[in-house]
C-alpha cells in the first residue's frame, strides 16, 4: 500500500459513511470498506438475503471503487459524471489512482445517485 492510496481511502471512507443510516457496513478493515442493503431483495426474478451496494478497497496499483448499482442496471452509466466513467474498468469497478476535488464530487454524486436508485427500487 502506498501512502497516496491510503490517503485516497481515508478521504473516500467518510463519503461512504454518509449512507450508513439505511445501508449496512459488512466489512470495515484497514484498506477495505463495504456497504450492503441489509434486507431481502428481489432482482431479475431472483431473491437475495441482501444486496451489495458499494465498496472501496486499496489494491496494488489503485483504490478500487466498486459500485453495484451500475451492475444491476447498466443504464445508470448515462447518469454518471464523465470524469468518473473514464476510470471504469470492467462492469462496475472504478480504478482511482489520484483523487482531486472534481473526482471526489463525482464519486459523492454516484453514491448519492445509487442510493436514490436503490431506494426507488425498494432495495433499501
């Protein structure tokens, strides 16, 4: 873990913690933080005891921002900030290597959008 990635994680974690009133913290360890719905959910005709929402994890070459709302509904991509979408790798993981004020706002916006989306769907 590089100091830069620790600082990115340290900056992002409180942004995630803003949503803990309705989401459940499943894992909270150095370099890893994870939020779930904490209630039964039906998605695509399947029933789940709970549904993953988002996490951040320090990796070797980046801080991963894992964002499940984009996986559950790929159409969400059109509503995410372009600066954040540039960091998308795969279906739902954003590779954060440097964090500036604009990217921080983009991540805050994505989390808020995902939270509203999950609320509207009755997931939380």
